[in-house]
């Protein structure tokens, strides 16, 4: 499998780690869209939110349990946004489920 995020997990591609546990890995986005822009991924390869099932939903739950810890570690006490993209029209650039955690400033209400 040729997956950028799996390569990051294997250590073949460097990243700026923010958080890690047995199910979740989080690292700084190389093209940040906000002062704080962290990508949070399950360690298990799940292609997108469309592939979440009863079999792997526990791994996704672990991601959402980790996100508040990550946000706190990143100083996002005043709030943050969590986004995932799905498929071509959703602009999913890496086919490994990931969540963008954005914050560090007042974010726009407009999402375009």
C-alpha cells in the first residue's frame, strides 16, 4: 500500500509529532491553515469516513477521545475546529482517515 500517512507512522517520512498513543498519532500539518493546524489519524489504515464500520469504529472513537487532549496540549482553550474531508469533491488529498484540528485564532464562520 502506498499511503503517505502510513509511511509517516512507519517513520519513513518525518513529521512533527504532537501526540501519540496505541491507537492515535497526531502531527503538525506541513501547510498550516491556522496558527495551530494538527492532523490526527488512527494508526489503523482506514481510507476515509466512508469506510468507518462497526469493525473499526472503536479506532475512530479513540481519535475523538484524543482530540480534546491534543487541543489542550496545543493551547486551544478558547475553541477549535475539527474537519475531515471525504473523496475527490471533499478535497481528500490523502486516502487515510484524518482529522484537521484548527485553532489559535478566531476562525471564520464561513466555510468555503
